[in-house]
């Protein structure tokens, strides 16, 4: 047996014959019992495929990084709109420009104005039907948030001292006049994330390895055959692979003054250990909650509810194809909503499959639908697993809408714009060290000869972070 397994090395695979190979090494049996029971040779799979790691492989990609900080820039909006502007002065006369503030409050306390003299604007009352159009006559200094508007109408109809929405729709200049004063720089949003180190370990003593036993299995990847000894090592590996995905989904950034970020020590920690500066990493859920869209009204079970979501997507990137990863109840709710659109749906006679006869299995589900955009539905095992998200009620996540395709961002490592999947994992790697998925053995048993420990320790390690780009195109369904 090899003494060390490098990244991408041998994985646990059953053998078609009873041969002691490095790839089919397991243990889970107690041979010290005087009266050996009558046993079944084949393991019964009472829970089927128990792993959940498939989501990121379906929607994302993995690529190396050589830094402990990943930074990228995303495009800002092309046009400027102030949604909480307010009149600072009532009009003294029709010919006198009206002073506005970019946000409700005193001058100088809100966002500085980037309108320019000569630009034409539309001013609309928030929640009302009144609107005016005018031209910018003056803009305050960079330290203020004020601008002045001369109306095209003969009277002001937008109310004073109420929240207003203002945006630029063009400009107007006199013949022979000078050009626009000033210019606007591109508005980029700079984001970053930090990789975290994920570890696990399995230990088996040399004594337990001195007697070979066999069990016939069918593994999660579909292979069948014989494994010897370390079955628990195999399950540790599967569990670690699930952790790699769940860390990227559930990860959070440690807040200031939090316990994780502080230097921790004392009786609660083993001798010689402690936790210091655990900064965390931004997972997909946290990225969507802070920069994306959250539907918190239970399951959207009607077309009207989905229309609300669609209108929200219209205001974001308008990605044509989207995949909704859902738990079981959300999946049923979508099926029932779509079936109700069929005139025969109430009786179930043509529910999903429209060529039914008495010998056909009735298809009671839908794979997707089109309404403004294409929505494909896929069950997400992580949200259904009783030992994971499927077993909690508080903070329940019922689904996630993920845009398909890729987005263009400025990659600071490459120094240019690059196409990236909306979700992708960056792992630490260089020419001499690959930390995507490391596994190695230590101790003095099982072929390892690195210490005087009478055992074999199988170690797992990965250092990675998730980049959630264009989070404004994602929707998190909660409740």
C-alpha cells in the first residue's frame, strides 16, 4: 500500500475479486466476539445514496488561485436614479428653479449628486401619479447633495417634502453653446472573498488492520465489488466531500466582535490549541441575502407570485434561462400551480401528460415552464436530507433560483475581463502545492512510516472559497 496519497489520487473503489488493493480498503467489523453471528455478506443500503455533493458541480466550475484573498469587480448600473429625493425649497415662482436633495434629510447628509448642468430629468412622486420634467440648472459642490431644476411645465405638480424619484433621460443645450461640463466615471462594485481551510481525519489502529475481512457493497458512485477493512475511511471521504460543498453554500463571514474572530483559549480548548482570527468565508446563501433577492413569503404558488419575481428579475440582469433548485414541498407547489393552468387540471385527467391512456403512467410533475424567462425545476437533495437542511424549520430555505450561463467580470489576477460562471470555486494551488483536495496517510500502520504511532491516520484537507458573481440575479426562497 502506498504511504501517501496526493491530490487527485486513489479513491475508494470496490474490487471485482477479493484482492487487497489500496483502493478497496475498509473496516467496520468486530472480530473479537467469541460467537460469530450468521451475517449477510452484502451491505443493505437502507438510505440509498447518502451524499449531497452535486449542486456546485452542476452549476459551477473550479479553478485555481494563488492568493489568500480573491477580488473581482462587477458592473454598476449604467444610469443614475435617486429614489428618495425631496424638495428642499418650495417654488417661489414658476421661473425660479426648485432646489432638491438627493435623499430625504438635511443638505450634506446624503449621497452627493452626480447630475450635471443641462441634463433633463423626470421627477415622479413615489407611490403617487404626479410627475414633472425639467432641466438641471445647477448642481451643488461635491460635499453637498443638492441640485436645482427648472420645470418645463408651467406649474409644479409633484408635492413638496415627500419622497420623489428622479432620473436623467437626456439633455438640452442652446445653439453655439459650450458642451457638457464634467464627466462620469464607470461605477464598479468591488467584491472579495477569502478561502477557508477544511480538514477531516480517520484513524485505525495497527491491530485492527492485522486481520483481513471482506464485505460486498454498491457504492454511491455506482461501483460494485469487495472492500476490505476501512469502510469507515470511505465514509469519512464521502462526508468530507459533502463538507466541501456545504461550506461553500452555508459559509458566513465573521462579524466584528464575534467569538470566531477573537483570540479564544482556555479550558474549553485542548492543551496547546485555540481559535484565533477565524474570519469565515462568504457562502452562496449569505451572498444572496446581502447582494441578491430574497422571497420570504412562503412558496410562490401562483402565477401572480411568480410575476412578482419576474418583475424583480427584469430590474436585474434579465438572464433568460434560470434553474430553480427546490425542496420536495416547493417542487409539489410548482407542479400544482402549473397543473392548474390546464383546463382539465382540476380533475387530473391530463395532468402533465396529454396522451394518457389506461396503460400509461400518469406524469404528475413538470420539469419547467416559460413565463417571460425560462425556468427549469430541479430537486435539491441537500434541502430534503433529514440530517441537513431538510430537518430544520427555523430559517428554512425552500429553494434557490440560479441563473444559467456565465458573467463577464474583471479578474485582477489575469488583469482583464474574463467570462466566469455565476458560481465557481477558487482553490489554492501553485506549481508545487495543490490544495484542491489533498489526502495523505501518517503513522506506522498500513504502509505508512512517518511516526511511531501504532495506527494509520488518513488526513483530508482543502482550501477554497466560493465566488458568487452577479448575486443580484439570484433568488433565495425562504419560509
